[in-house]
C-alpha cells in the first residue's frame, strides 16, 4: 500500500452499507487523510462511527467533491445517478454500490479477487456488483478458469439486511409480534418475512424474472468477461438478518470433479472452504456468514444428474453487507490506490 | 366413497404427523367404524383429538391388528420395520409414512394425484413418499405427461416441522432466546436454525448428497415411473414453522412454454396456480402454504439459460405435514377403499 493518504467521502453514511463502509475503512487502516460522511438533508448532523471517532454527517446535495480523491456511494440508484457524475467531474474516483451504472459498457464492474484489471479502464466511476453476484463469482472464478462454466442454476437464500436497515427492524418486529400472538405488520418486504420465504426481490421484469435474478445473469457475465455463460437464478428472501446463502449448480465445458474443485477453492483468494460431510461441516449464514470477510464454500459435490463429470454443486455463504457491498467497495478502492493512484495521493 | 366403514389405527398418534392424520381423517369424514390411536409405551394413555372426540392412546407393542382394516404408520422407520409387516400379516393394509419401505420394488410408493394405479400391486404395505418429493411430483406430473421431464435442478426451503414437534419447539425457543439477547440452545437441528439456514437434512451419503436429497432422486423416479429422470437437489432447512418451498428448474425433452405449463397446472388435480408477476402474486410457506391441502405453484417462467424452449422454472409451496405427509396418507387410504376395499368394509 502506498504511503500517500487520500481524502475519502462516504455517501449514504447513515445506511446499513454506509455504516459498514466506515467501519471497514477504519478496521483495514485505509490510508485516509480526511474523511467525510455524507447523507441526505434529513440526516444532516447525524453521528456516525469511523473506528472510535465520531463523524457528523454533512449534506450531499451541496457538497463540493473537488477536494475528494475517492467517493464510496451507497445511497440508492437515483442519488448515484445525480451525484456520482458530479463527483467524478470534480476529480474524485467514485466506487458506486448501486445498480445504476453496472450495465454501462464503459463502466468497470469489479470484484477485486476476480477482475481487478478492469479498474484500469475507469472514467471516474467504478461499479460495485450486486451482493448475490459478488459471492457467487468469487467462488466460481477458479472453477471457470479451470473448466469453463457454461451454465449456472442458482437459488438464493438472501438475508433481509440486503433491503437495508428498515428491513432488519421489520424482521425483528414481525418476529416479536408473532411470538407474542399478535399480527405481523408488513412495511418493507412485499409479504410477511418472519418465519416465511418470499420468492421476490426487486421488481418483476417482462420475462417473468425479477430484477435481482437478472442482475445475477448480467453481472456474472460482465465480471467473468464471458457473455456465453448461461445463468438461471431463483432469488428468495429468507428470515435471516445477515449473510446470503446460495445453492449453486454449475455445468462446465470440461470435466471438473468435486475433489479438484475443493483443491482449487482452497487456494482461491477470499474463499474459505468448509466442507466436511458431517453435521455442522458446512457454512451457515447466521454463524460463519455474519461479520466475516471471506466467501465460505461447502457442500461441494459432483452433480449426479450429469454422468459426464461436467456438473458440480456448491453451497456459498457470505456477509452481504461486507463482501457483498461495503468490503468489496473498499477493496476496489484499495486496488485502485495500489495500481493506479499510488503517486496521486497526499503526502502522509 | 363406499358406504362401508373401516377400522382404522393411527400409529405414532402423539407425533406432529399422527396428530394431523387424526385431524384430517375427521375433517374429511373418513368412513371410520372404530379408530385406535397407537403410540409407544411411554405415551400410553395420552389424550389425542379425533375431530371433537378425545382418544386415549394404546400401546403399539402388544396391539393386535387382526381387527384393523387400515393402519396409518408415522412413528419412525424402526417402528415401521418391526410393526408394519406384523400389521399387514394380521390383515390390515398399512400406509407407511416413513422412508423404510419406499425403495423396495414390490412396495407401491403413491401420490394419489400422480400414480394411484400403483396401489393395486400392494401386498399389505403402501409407502407414503417424502414430503419434499410429494409436492414436487404433484406439480411436475402434468408437465412430465406433456413434455417429458429429463432433468430437474431443485433447491428446497424446508420448514422445521419436517423434523417433528420438537423441532417446532426448538425454532420457537431459539428465536425467543436470541430476541432476548440470550444464546440459542441447539437440540434437534445440527446447527442453530433461528435466523439461519442449514444445508443438511437427514444423514450424509457417500456421494456427498444427504439422504433427504437422495430421496428426491429415488422417489421422483419411482412415482413418475421413469428411471431416466435425472434429479440434482440441494435440500436446506429454513426458519419457517410449517410448509416447504421449492425452486424447481426443469429441462424437458419437448419444448414447453410457461404459458402452456400454467394452463396445464390450472387443470391439474391438487394444484393451485398463484402466479401474478407482481408483489405478493406468488405463494409463500407462512401464508398460503400453511394448513392448506393444495400444492401452490407460482413464479412459472421460461428458463432463459436454455434457448430452445426446453427449460422451465417453478416455485412450489405446500404444507409438509398435510400434503407432504398426513393428507397424502389419508388420500392413499381413500383411494384404496374406493378402488380396492369397497366391498370388504364393515356395514355402515
């Protein structure tokens, strides 16, 4: 890491992801010179934590980014649409955690373990992928390199924190209501989520898939730089607070055994293999998945529905607020500094 | 239905499924002459409900089945292993809800909407399939008839009641503990289930799949009477009390569109299609799935990862204690009476 330091802005600092960004910047000793927490006018002056320092949020609308080196955005697509180009024009490099710019051909979509080289092509904005996609491609990258993935059937088990802090509160309050014999009040999710599963995340598209499902199709291809990969997802919200889980069934061009996959994954950056075929010998979101940086992979096994050795199943668990959002954004910023901004920062 | 009446025994009457069997026999006006609730010596004399009648359980061990016409077993595989052949030898027809006899070639494995004709070949024992398989084959039967299913990728979201009443209590008590800032005590499931997902149901097999997963492979083939169907399941326990959900991705020999599938499913026995592409327009286990007889199907859509129209996705929800166990057993008994035992019962 360079000895230079950087002025950093976190946009959406009062949200679940913004809060995680500040905490991760501090815990990783990101080379911060000055840090600014930005939020809407409504949240002006709210206290947020950066390590053991307290920051008061400033208002995004009239913030001047000309002194900012790196701006981490996570305040919703419409906020990014309006303010990210403004920040980039003022000279900041934006790492945007919303879906707004992800599919634009000239904007890199980056998972540092998978396609760090894509950062080089940025024009001031780098997109952070969707949480469900990030953890899947981290696990699939070494397998794709070894055997070329042709098709993916994936079913997700996504935690409520993916819908933000209000959804975390909703699961807690609905659970408490039901445990006390009261009706559950529905506010964030489209149906009751306590003790339930909802096969619907983001909006429905004309083809019958949800936008969350289509993100896994579009983003997987862009990040793995292979438009021939076919992806068939079903995305489901489950009553878990933090960490997403995914049952990933892949089909490869070349044969790839579970043993080979396990070996490749044990060496893969950002991956922890947890795969004993015994009770507890696999990752779960509520235990291994929460508040951890790595993508956890278990239940690695040959697909018995294909008899040519070209199918493999995996169970992939990761913290959606960390690796699925805030951590990945910070890692993009770290890579950016290391590879591209090293000489541009401020003297330490 | 015949005017004759029958002597019925429910074995495992104090369990979650046994209790549901008694309740369903009463609510469907099953032609019962005399009914006996059987349980272990430990539960002798326990009161159980049959409609608004209270029954005291008798002890299975020394019960003489020679006066029993139909015995519904749901007290675990080892109990069925010991006592089902004894009941059958005494002249009763056993409908067994455990996995013990399911894979024996000369024992019919029956879902009445799918393969009622298989009952004819029974030799005193008819097996009731696994809950996850039942709801899937009810939804898939009309699609298999229309387009021949070749391969199934399925991921399950299974409720804790599939592990019995103690697992229902465990989810409630773990949830209460966590909501009150205490540690969750683990007793039934292999890991904490409250606010968590566990990719492990039943025991691990040598091929890396769990026995629950292999049941979906073996039983689907037997019930659909087609050993060429390839099935690739991942079975996961989720923090839901009642009803299992399944994301089912099928590949067919002949093209089958989502529109065609929707039409076929609307006419299919035991199926309710709930498939509007809008918030709430799909079934969920905690709402539509609980305490209902039908298998609910939604999220019907063409698989975009296959470009030849031979792939389809479905979301299938059903009450695992009712259609997945007790109701299916009672329906087998009803079919048995209607088709085979009509003249053998007792005068009404």
